């Protein structure tokens, strides 16, 4: 009986326009379960030519095992990353313009903040020759082209395998 009353109250609150908006706003701002790992961002102006990239990504560490597909497109001054779950559903959309980053999470919290995946993509694709190495971050590439990034301080490892890569013509 108590559970039924609770469900009824939630249903009524959700049907109220103000509560529905409040609930939706709360749902979209849920924090990700992992913490943001520090690291530099490459400004989009320094990324060179436009591209379209599809990668299979695996992130694992203590209490973490996350597989997703990452589709990245750079056109002009904007880089867009879309994270897809194994069934093709959108997990997030991240947009970078310059060094400004915005993230949309239609489903709420994720195992890691998407900006961590952005930094890993940039480490793999735009390594900064001559820049000092990042403390606690190791980047290795195997013969097949897989890139493995180990984050000692953050306690996880990301593996990126490129499935498709295309140069894009300027907009």
C-alpha cells in the first residue's frame, strides 16, 4: 500500500509542468561515476585537417569496464564526439570549439566523464611532440594500430582501436 502511494505521488509530481522540467533538469545534471582526469586539451585550431573517425573504445580499471564506440568529426573550428553503447544508442555528445567543451548526456551519468575520452582521443591522435610527458600517463601503440593509454593516478586504462578514418573536405 505504501509503495502504491509513493508511485502515485511521483506520477502526479511528474505530470505537473514545473516538476517535470525540474526532474528533467536534475536527470541531465547527474554526475558521472568516475572523476575527471587532468590533462591538456588541444585547441581545435591546432588539429589540422578535417576528419571523420570511428573507434572502438574499452576503458577498464578498478571497478570499471566500459565498452563503447566513439565517432569523432572535426569540421572547421568544431570537433564533435558521439559516444554510442554496444547497441548503437547515444550515450553522449561532446562538442569542442577552441578549448571550450560542452557535453550533453541524454541518459544521465556515465562511468567516466566524456572529457576524459576527449583527452584520450587527443593523446592518441595529436600527441604533442616536444611537449613534456604528462605525469602518470603512458601512451603505447601496438603493431595493429591500437592505442593504449594508462592513467596511473586515475586508476584506469583506455584502449582505442580505429575502425574507420576519413579525411573530410572543408565546409
